[in-house]
């Protein structure tokens, strides 16, 4: 997976043929020939061109495939992402803004570049600091 931080069109590149083996912990096993599939071997994802204007909470699924989902979330004007949980292991990456990621009783300070990995079913929430736009990218691993 590659994150290309070119502005203004922030792009995410997902190499679909590498994702499943990497997530399954296959690094020590010999490579397996890829099965024929209708899935493109590389999928380019474009993040929405979010600005400070718009609803307090905005969510967009960028990619959904076998074993993985990628979503982007915008939090505006100090709008919090309420506590919730996911059925899959996930990573939350902060691209813009800062705040606190609450996981159960823990409070983690996050800022651009922060990445937090959570096991399935852990309740979590995000509280942005101030009124600045906060943008998150969430990867759901093992998602149906």
C-alpha cells in the first residue's frame, strides 16, 4: 500500500494483490500464484476535496473489496465521532487536524501522521481539538 501525499489531490494507492497476503501474515511463507480475478491489481483512491464548509460529520467509503474496506471521515467545527465499534481489525490514520482518540478508558492524543490499530469490537470515539477540519482514513481489515 502506498500513501501519496501530493496536494491538492491527496491520493491513496492500494495494491490489491498484496493486501490479503500481507494481512494474513504470509510474509514468511512462499509466494502463492495469484488466482484469476476481475479485481484490478492496483486501485487508485482519491480522497474527497473536503473543505471547512459542510456538515459536521461526513463519511465516504473509498474502497470495498474482499477482506478490506477503506473509508474517509471528515469532522468539522469540533464535531465528535461518537463512540462505536467495528467487527473488523482497523487502523485509523489522521491526515489533517488533531484531537483525542478514546479507546475504552484510554485517551490517545493524535495528530497528522498518527496511526492507531484497534482489534475488533473495541469501543472508540474521536474528539477533535478546536474547530479545525479533521480528516481520518480508516482501513477495515478482514471486512466482508
